[in-house]
């Protein structure tokens, strides 16, 4: 895989290793966790607990192995070895004054978090590593290429720019179902799980209705909920909760659902080329998901403490993304258009007035940003990529 500049994540990781004895790096398979650790933290001894030879090194005598290390250690797919966690707690507590002792990598967040909560609570910091962000990939690839092909490095950086790397995503999805989940001890019906995964395309950027999904698949809402939980905690999907406040309008309470990687969404949507994306009815939801993921990932790195929601009233007034911290609310509408209509602007201003917010934003695919109205700023996708969020939204 080609070298990629992941400076934002690396700087955050170094910052946290100065303050915590253990750093946990979570993210989907093939997003670049291993590459980041090996390239950016060469002083760490690295063990891949999926590799039998590495697993055996620690399994022969775990306590001896850990206590005899003269270097800090990184353990990849750490959830594969549950006995590691109480042992790390003991070592960390003995070396209480020493930060930056261990890095744990994993691709199933709920398993790692559960083990950590049992053994290492209060001793760890977390980073969720995404596939390549727009801000990271556009120096090498165009916005259109990154949008189509997604951010997984191998899927983005190989093959022609104007075509989705279909074979890569086909192998990725099959490996997730046939190898990764069984190896994690997660019991699923592979055919049913894939059907539900495909059905999520129809809810991407829309309110989630698990009863409707269950009825269409002929299964219980409980099974739908369980499978969605797996897809969420293996970093495939994201649920964006609905905003709740005492407003004059009744609000929709259902979360919105998103594929976290645009390339994976396009694979399941049958969008395999730039031409497909240009003419697809899924173009709008696809662009919305792309921008939501970009903002939410970068907000954890650039300006922390913000909570994310969507808002929709019972009479169909909506804003795609609200960033909320304390009493501050920042509405952000997302449009896959080169030009905006007066109606587009008025819809945002009406919801902003309902929220009592003085400043709102629209992000669109045009080339230049501009003030659209009093309290309404239009931001181009290029401006989003080239500027810090704190500059654009006064975070």
C-alpha cells in the first residue's frame, strides 16, 4: 500500500500517549491501523494476534512476555486474546507513572470496549481511525474519485480513478461475513446478514425503520437490531440520532442511518463508475453521507466535545446535521448540487428560526462559498477540505 499522510490521527495519537498508559486504536478492517502504527511508532514492538507465530509468543507465558519487554508494545486485533487485559492492568498499575506503554488495535469496538471496561477502565484513551478522509486523500486523488471509490486505501489507490474497485469490495464484504465475524465468535445467518446489509442502502441518509426492515426480510425486529448492532460496531454503519428539544414543532425521533464509507455504499448500490454516480438517484444521499462522515471524524480530531444529531419536524422540515455543544447549535444542510435554489435556502432558515439559531450553513458541490442570506453561509466541498472546521463553523 502506498504511503499516506495521516497526520491528524498521528498527532492525536502522540498527544494521548503522553497522557495515558494505553491507547486503543479502533477502526474497520483495511483502514490502515497497522500501517499507521508501524510507520509512526517504530519504537513499539508489534504483535499481530491473528498471526499464529505472534500469538504463540505471548501465549506460552503471557506474564513473562509482558514484563520482560524493554520497549512499549502494540497488539493488533487485541480482542483475540482476552487474557491480555487483566495482565495489562497489573503491569500498568505497577508502572503508574509511565504513559505510552501500550497500543491496542481492534476492528470490533464493542468486544474491545467490553474487555477494557472490565480490566482497564480509566487507564486508556481511544481513537477511532476511519478510512482516508477527503482532507487526507485529495492531495493525491480528486474529490470525485475519493467520493466514488471510498476511503479504504487499497480500494482508493489502485485501479482507474473513474471506476469503483468492485472486486476489492466484493472480497471485503465476503471476508467480513465468512471469516471476520466467525473468527470473533459472532453467530449470524450469512445470507440473511448480507440481505440486511444490502437493504441498508435504501435507508442511507434516511430515518431508520427497523420494523419495516424486519417485515421486508421476514425476520424479527430483534434480529434486525442485532445485525445492525454488529454492522455499527465493526465500523460499517453509523446511526445519527435525532435531536430532541422543547420546540413548538413535533420532532421525528428515529435516527438516520449511513454507510460510513462511500465506496462500500456504492458497491451495494450498484454505482460502479463516475457516470453511474452522476445519474444515480442515490447521488444526493451518497454526498450527504460523505460529508457527514468527514465532519464527524474531523470534529473528534480538530475540535472535540461536539455531539452530532439530525433534526426533522413532523411537517418535513429538516436539517441533515446539527453539531451541539452546551447551548451552541450549528445547523449544516448538505446538497449535491452545483447551484442552490431560493427554496433550499429558505428551508434551512426556517429550521434555524425554529431552533433559535443565528448562523446556519449549507455545504454543496459548487466551487466557491458565499454568504447566501443573513445568518446563512454556503460552503463549497473544496472549502470544507482545505480549512479547519473551527475556521468554517467557529467551533
